[in-house]
């Protein structure tokens, strides 16, 4: 066992018994929304997963330990500390662990720690991807490289809408990551259901996704699988409104010289401001929706 890995008791018991477990990231707690809404949302997501018959495993780095599953007290701790906790991608893990520090895990790092623990399904909001203008900045999220190399099924509402969605799909295709649209033939655009960009396959049931995932493992294929689950129709935002907010946020980021890992938190906060909080409400609802589907997929997988 990895000396740095700490698997919560109920998560470990479920894994040993072959019961469904769903990983969750912690960046959404510390960097995604203000306290106490962040804690309330994180606990609600865990409850949704439990109601679907699976065990939630929120992933984080606390005191240098890679945690697969947090207590409610640890989630409260993360929520209160907020953005003072380092946003941790793969490159940060060894340093944080060696120093005994905390880290809020991104999609990439959550995948990595989930895989270490033996968790195969992970629910998040939206993945990172190829940023707009990446042909000159080379700003490409580590989430994509992790998907290319780490065997975890990621359930999301597509890539974050602030990104270049077409180039993100091209990157995933190049690296052999299957993109499955859940009940859709096109990639969801995070806040809205439509992007006009085709996915690789459409599937309509958790069983169908679970069978594909099981076969992926039986064939010992490298890398993960991406399940793109559109935001519920009732919470889907008007594409004209959200695209205008994104354009304004991108312009503001450029003027202020925002770069690197600060880009996404800045853009999401600015979009929230420009949409009078509607984008945050949509974000919360799509996370709930993804958690529910991920638990159903994990449960179906365990019956195969």
C-alpha cells in the first residue's frame, strides 16, 4: 500500500466487497464557490451518491496524505479554508506530500488518486481542456493528459465552456480517449446542452456505459473514458447569454494578465458575476446530475 494514501474506512470496505464507489474532486469545494454553499453542495453530492446505492469518496490532500474519502469535518475544513488551499494538479502532489501540506485536487489529480485507491468511476462538473488561443499560449489542461493515461471513467457535463471545445475533442481523439454522450450525439457545453460538436458514441443507459467500461478493462486498454452528461433541460442556460459572459470574462482576463492555474477560477467567478449567479446555480445542478449518473454507472459495473 502507498504510504501516502489514506483510504476512508467505508470506502475501503466497499472496494474490498466489490461495491460501487464514486470519486469526487475537492477543488470545487475550496475554489468553486463561497462558504458555506461549497460545503452544503459537497455534502449534498455525497448524499445523492449514497441514495443511488454507492459510496462517495471525495478526494483531497490533507497534511500531506492523499485522501480517498473525506469526513464531514474534513469537508467543512476545506470549505472554510477556501482558496487559501493550494489547487493541486499532478505536478504538485509530491511537493505537497513531502511538506505535509494540503491540496485541493483537480480533475487530473482526483483521477490519479482514485486510480491508486482502486476507484473506477469519478463524477465532476466539467473537465479542463484546450484553452482558447492555445495555439500560441500552449495552455492545455493536465486533465486531458491524465485522461489519456489513467484508467478512470469520468462523468462530466463536457469540458468547461470557457475552453476551445473543438480543440479539446481533437486532443482527446488523438490520445484515444472515447467520448460517450449520455443521451446525446453532441458534446454538452457545460452550462448549456448543445455545442454542435459530435461525440464518438451515444449511450442511453448506465448499463450500456458500464458494459463499455468493463470491456475497456478486460482489454487492458490504457487511459480513461469520458461520459458527457448534458445539464438537465430545466437548468440549461441560454447560449447567447452565456457566450457573451464568457467573451467578456476572457477579455477581462487578458487585460489583467491572468494566466496559468489562476485562469479558470478567475473566469468562472467573472461569469458568475456577469450572469447574476445563474452560472453558479447551473454548475451546482449539473454536478448533482453527474453524481447521480456516476453512481448508477458504478452500481451497474459492479453487477457485471
